[in-house]
C-alpha cells in the first residue's frame, strides 16, 4: 500500500505521573498504529499481497518427481503348449522406478494472463479496504475527541454557573441578614447551586466514559488518563464543488465498488478462455529397473533396466462439458451487471449524502455565528442584571431568568460548534480526504 503522508507519532500519555494534553493529531496517529479494525484490514490485505507474489506462477512449468520400489515374493505355476509344467515357489524380484515429469501450459485461451491481472486487482482492493477502514476510524476519532471537548466545555459552563449561583446565595443571605431579603430567595439559591453540583458530577462521569471510548478506539490501556484541548477547530472554507469533484476519485467506498467491477470483468475473461484449446508441453525422464532372483523360463530376464527422456505436446480441445462453460460465462456477465448496479447505487447514495451533509454544514455554520453573538449578549445581560440585583433594583426571579438565558446560550453554542465539526468531518469522510 502507498505510504500515508500522515506522520505516525507515538504519544506518551504520562510524563512523571502528570497528565498530558492529548491533541487530536496524536489521537489519530495512535489509532492508526493500534486500532483493531485497521489491523484486521491490513491482515486481509497482506493475504492478498502473498497471493500477488505468486501471480506469475501460472506461466512457470510444473515439475514433479516420483520414485518407488516394490519387492515381490511370488509362487508361480506354468503349463506350456506341450503340456509340460513348470512350478516354483518363493520367486523374489525387486522393481525400482523413478520419474521426473514436466508439464508446461503454453496456451490456455489467455486465461493465465487474466488470472495474473485479477490477483493484482485483489491487492489493490485490499489497499482500498485499508484506506476505507482508516478513513472511518479517523472520522470516529475526530467525532469522539470533539465530543470530549464539547463535554469539557459544557463542564466549564456548568462551573461558571456554579460560581454565579454561589455569589447569588451569598448575596441573598446578606440581604436576609440585613432585613432586605427573604428566606425563599436563599433556599432557592441553594437548591439551584446543588442542582449545578449534581450536573457537574454527571458531566465529569460522562467525560470519563467518553475518554474510555477513545482509549478503545486508540487501543491503549483502559483507565489511561489525559486531558484534551479546550477548543474545536472548524474549517469554514469547504466548497461543495470541491467535494463533488473529488468524490469519485477519492471516496474509498466508490473506489472499492469500481474495483469489484474490474475484478468481475477479469473473471469473465477467465470463463471465456475455457472455450479455447489448451496446449501443453510435456517431458518425462523415466528410470525403471527390475531384478529377478530366479525365473522359470530361460527366455525370462534376470535383470532389466530402461531409462531416458520422453517429450511431446498435448492439446486439450473442449467439445462438450454439459454446457458448464456457457453457464459460468452467463453468471460472470450477470456479476458484472450486479457490480455495476452496486456502484451506481453507491454513487447515488454518496452524492445525496454529500448534498445533505453540505446543507447541514452551511446551516450549522450560520447557527454557530448566531450563537457566538448570543453568548456575548447573554453574558452582558447577566452582568447588568446581577449588578442591578445588588442594588436592589431588580427581583430575584429576573436574575434567575438572566442566568437561565446564559445557560441556554452556552448549551446552544457548544452544540453548534460540535455539530459544525460533525458536518465538516462527514463531508471530508465522504470526500475521502481525512487521510491523504
């Protein structure tokens, strides 16, 4: 398989017991070395490569050697034409045979050439299988890693809300102490704070579980601890035309479907070749030695040896084989049509997926821009409302509403970033451009 341009880096997850930041590139590199599905795909490709190393075997003569020996212990009785009788027991003889046989197929309707080309196509199919598995694995790594970052951002938003709630509880308690507040405001603040603490614990557990999923994808030891980055980078410059122009030449699924058509075509050539005669060159070197220790007739030999080469040509002409060759040709022709239909269907589905993914990508980019504006407004609103609440010019309920708006704005913003990344990843996966 052609060497991937991605540099494989072994990532040390620990340094002196301290957690390190695991970057997305390092997670991908680790998975490309260790992921079980990729290793299985490579194993299948290696099997095809072994077959390919013997692709020219059909052009090479077959040479076989045979050797054997036989010891005979016989009783013999003869009645001759003059009615005389001869009889003896325990006649011993020894026969040694050796043979070196060569068979070389000179012409088989060009079937050997089709078989050679077919083996080469299977190697390419194996390489495409590896690429397809790599692309899908990288997409899974990006999705999982981005989800961890997303939940980490969600945790940070929860902790920011906790800080606001702590300040709100202190302020409510202070107003109660000086006779300007009410007990329900203090109690509600504590309830809201406890709810945030529970959400924090739940979020921390979710992040741990997602990291274990990522460990499994990278095939590293479970419970391996590390931190991830704080942001999700977004490529906002993907063009639909670029994706559509590259799908048929880069998408692994389409390339695999096209390769199956090529293999089916070579299978048809093999079947058609069976209609033609097969011409072979044959050569045999024989050695035969027979030794009789005792004979009944004087004209019988006590020792006989023959040796020497023999050679010639054999032509096998197919005349009738129950129409089996015709049946196989028809089956091969149907398989080509079937593989072509699979390709056309796959191409149609992928083109539809590209259009839908690009629409989702564009919509998510717009939503992200809107939510980035909303978060600034929500933060400013909370700051103003909190300051007014300190002065006693607004109600506790209005402050809670402002906080709830900020919480919702964070949730939408974080989801918009993650969804935009998913749409971007899906587009690049369909293009086959996640790994070059």
